[in-house]
C-alpha cells in the first residue's frame, strides 16, 4: 500500500496547499483503503475561494451552456 497523497485545494484555477494541519481521509471506494488526505479549509481558504468565484462569475455567466459542458 502506498502512503496517502495530500490533495490540494483548487482555488482560481490554481492548486493551493493549506497551512492547516488537520486533514480528512479520502478512501478508494473499490478497496476501502485510504488513498489520500484532504486538508481542512481555513477561513482564509474559504474567503479566497469565494473571491475567485465572484471574479470568475461574470465571464462564466456569459458562456453558452454547450461550451460550459465541454
């Protein structure tokens, strides 16, 4: 068994490592083995994600549904 991989947050199209020491296990549903760890988001992580979403919304909302689906 391989050591669990730390899974970064994705905020604004970037992989963001967290300074948070606490994390949750991610399990492979086929085997039940722990395959990764997901760091708990800090309030700063959440604020950054909300701001990135607000910034992206105007352009995204003008994107046709077919293009979004692709």
